[in-house]
């Protein structure tokens, strides 16, 4: 962000958004920061293998949100992948 900030004057028209959009962007950014902090914390407190596997499930979150919020349809491969991911999380949590 700090590296891109000096280029804002040249692209100001592209960055003009409503206050609501700016609020959502800040909220999403704060969520990303929180996720990175929690991942770092998990890698320091837990076994690295468990933390890395759970962090690698990041692509499952947009898929589940698409299914729940946008009412998208999952393909058979996506459903199998999500079920396998859920099973992996359960198995990892059991130790």
C-alpha cells in the first residue's frame, strides 16, 4: 500500500468511490490483516504442519461464500473438494 500511495495523484479518477465502498474496503482490509496476524500467531503456537494446512484452505472460503450468499451452484469437483477439506479440518483437530 505504501509503495502504491505515491501514484494516487496520477490515477485519482480511478480511486474515487463512494464512502460506503471505502468503508467496505477498509473493513475487508482489516479482516485480511487480522487473518494474517492470526496465521502468524498460529504458526508460532501450534505445530507448523497444522497451521499451514488450515491456512491453505483459504480458497474454500470464497467458494463457500459464493454458495451461501450468491446462491451459486457447486460443481461435483467443488463439492468433493469442500467435503475433503472439511474432513481434513476435522481430522487435524482430532490430532
